[in-house]
C-alpha cells in the first residue's frame, strides 16, 4: 500500500514514496509476468493433453483393439519443427529392424484425413527408409507407426508447426494441372554399385486435388482428384503397396529401398480417385539403370 501524503512531507519523503511506487510497479509487473508464464504453461499443458486425447481416439479408430508401444528405439520420424511450406512438408521414416516390418502408417493427427499413407511391404521391399511429402492443415502431431510381422505396433511422433497446407492453392488448376497426369520418373540414389539393395525416388505427376483448394479464376473449389494407391514390383515381386489419401502432396515424390540382386524390371501402377490407372516400368540391372 502506498504511503499517505501529509502537509509536512519532505524531499526524503518524496524519494521514499517514489521508491515504494517503483517497487510496487516492479512487483505488479513481476506478478503479471508470472501469471502470463503460468497461463502459457497451462495452455501448453492443455494443448498437450488435447493432442494426447486426439491420438488415443485416432489410434482406437485406426488400430481397432490393438495396443501401441513406444517405438522410439524401433522407428524414427524426421520432420521440420516449423515447415517452410505447409503444402510440401518433407517426412523421413527410418526403422531399425527392417526385416521384421510388415507395414508402416503415417498419421497426421489433425488433418481432415489423418491417415496420409499406409505402406505394406513385399518380398522385394526393404522398409529401412521412406521419404515423402505431405500437406499439413494445422499445428499437429505426426505419427509413424510400425507394424511388425508378429502384429506388434510401435509408434513414434513429432510435433510440426504448419498450417493451411490442405487448402493452399497448388499453383495450377484444372487443365493446366492435369497436363501430363500420370507421367513418372525414377531416380536412383547413392552408389551405382551398392549391392543387392537400391534406393530410388519415384516421381509421379498428379495434382492430388483434395477438394479444399479454391480456384481464384472461378472462385469455386477444385473438385477432388487424388492418388489412392501405388503398387511397386521388381521382377514380379512386390516392393510395396501404398494406400494414400488427400494428405499426400501434389506431384508425389517417394523415396524407398528395394532388393534388386540382378537385372529386372521395376513396375509401377498408380490409381486415383477417378479410377484412372497409370502404369510405367523401368528396366535396369544391379549396376544401374
């Protein structure tokens, strides 16, 4: 409480009052700052609690009746803390024991369609590393879930700050975006003589319209048309089958590892939501394409 002023107050009194007022202001300021910090911390805890609740609900819907275990020692997920472009968020998934892996799920918790990708691996596949790009609608946890051949589920996650990726304009619309749809390229990565395992990047031209992007020319929403599945085989043996949805970025670029011990043909079949089928094959041997 500030001292009362009297008729006989002196300069010393004035300085004393000033000091007390200053201290009171400092105390009030510190109290307000503390309250703000506490409020921010409480909000962060609430956000974390809400994210945990959201994930529990999703996990029950996606993995009905199954329990998920902490997979930080089994599967890792790399993603930027803050995405430069929410419509092109790069994701890298790595597993420690690829020979034990049956499939991998990528789940973007707060996207309109959370299951962005589900890779199932065949005898010609090696799930040690996957890379792809996705759309992110808002700040969210992203989960990578490994399903072992024994049916055990391991999860790892990252929190990513990105927003607006699902409704962001693709930069081209309608006929311009559909020109060359289904065209494919394959790039081999790394040492040209690496042995029986090869890493490749598959590029597919497809706008992956999700129905939420507005065409500025018409002021209407561009109808959804997106890739729903991709099958990759080598020498007739399955490398991977991918089930995807509207969270996959436009013009998908997917890096994967496969077994190519000898000459063979890597064949790709992609299907979209309009039931269009796109096929391409790449001939190469174990020494390169």
